[in-house]
C-alpha cells in the first residue's frame, strides 16, 4: 500500500535572534509537540500562498516575502510528510495563538529543550549550525 504524501509549508519566523515555535493542541496529530508554524498545502495553492494563509489563520499575522530555506521529507509509519521551510518576518499583526496551544520565541541553542516531531530535527540542526556559523 502506498503511503499518502502530505505537503506542508512552515515558517521560520525570526525576530531579535529568536524563532517562533508553537505547541500542537491536544487531540491533534503529534499533540503536545512543538513545531514551526504552518500547515498543509491545499490543492491548487502554492507553498507561499499556503504559508501566508496558514500563518494568518493560526497566528493572525501577515508576513513579508518568504525565502525558501530547506525541504525535508520524513516518513512516519502511516504517512510521508514533505515540509517546505521558509524564512520569514512578520510584516503586520501581533502573534495570537489561535491554531496552537502555546507559543514561544526561542534561541536556536534552546531548541533541544523542546520536543519537536522527528521531521523537524534536520531543519533544527541546520538553524543551530547557522546560528553558530558552522558549515554542514
């Protein structure tokens, strides 16, 4: 049986050296894990359009021009997730955690203090290396 591929756009929202992360609500897939905000791409939608829509729905913010950062494909037992990460900054609005249980602004060296889904580990390592100026 072929697994479904879920395409997701996620924002690496950066401000004052910190990244915005949110904790998934109880009852959601991967509930309780922390993640970079974003969501599933809808049919006919570009990843940029998806990211803009999801960040407004989940956090009530509008972003400037998202810059592609990294694509991560991760296989879970029941599905495959393809995450398209974009660097972005808030252009309008104050963050309101509508689509997540809680939000935090976190320094890259603090990422290990939070439980992230396995699919996020590669991008977290890249961001941590970027922060300390180490080449992969």
